[in-house]
């Protein structure tokens, strides 16, 4: 992989992951649907009928194509963190573990989370969605964390960027005073062991 490709690659929780995910999902869906159509047409041209092995392969190909289309639609509906919010958050985050572009889903609705951080038992979320109901989102996250074994976590959702950044500044002072390194702690997590709070946030997000 080239250096440019590495710089442009994003993972879940990175700023820009939703936009990159959209591009990938659209390309993948078009390719999957195109494959099904081409295979079906080849069978039709050869046998002049839709009753052939080509039709079966095309039909089976519709399964991953359909999954990809659903994923694409969800990503198109997701709301990424704005560049302005990202810039301000980066100024105050310090050594905190900060995630971006988290799209959380529940049975009732989707929650567009622009940014999130976790420090010890404190979970702070920020949303730029003016229609979001903070108490509902907080309850959803608490329930998911409780299922992962974290029932004594404080979850707070901010809808004002200034207040969220102020809280990040407070948490950063706490982190520095206690010598904590949440980024290294998360990187040291071993798959198969109990998930961290931050890991659960990623797992329940699109």
C-alpha cells in the first residue's frame, strides 16, 4: 500500500470514516449489481432463456448486492462530523481517546453522534443533530454498556459544541493529572477479552 493510500485510509471512529464508507459502499453496490446483470445477460444470450446456471449465479449474487445496497442507504442517511466541529475538538482533546462519525441505531431511531470520548467511567457524546433527544440517546448507550458489563458509567450527550469542548478540557486535565493514557489502553485491548467502554461504542455504531 502506498503512503498516500495509508494517509487516506480511515477506520471506524476516525474523522471522515462515514464519507469514505459512502464512497466504498456506492462503488461496491454498483459493482455487485452490475455483476448480477452481466451474468444474467450472458446466460440469456447463450441459452435464450432465464433457466440456466448463469441465472442461478446471478440470483445468488443478488444476496450480497442487496446487503451492500442496505449498507449504502444507511451510510447515505448517516451524518458525519462537520469539519468545523472536528477542528475545535482537536484543539482541546489533548491525549484523550476521541472517536468521530458514530452512527448508532436502535429499534426506535438512529442517533447521529459526531464525536465521543471515554475516560474511565465517563462517556461524553456530541451530536450536531438538532432533532436528537439527549435522554433517549443516553439511555440507549447506557443500556448497551450495561449489557457489556459497565452498569456504573456516566453518559452525557452534548448538543452544544462549546459545552462539549469545555467538558473535553476538564477530562483532559483529569487525564494528565492522573497520568492516564486512554489511547494506549484501547490499543492494548486483546480480542476475545472483555470489551472496553470505547470498544462497545464502536461495536454498536455503523
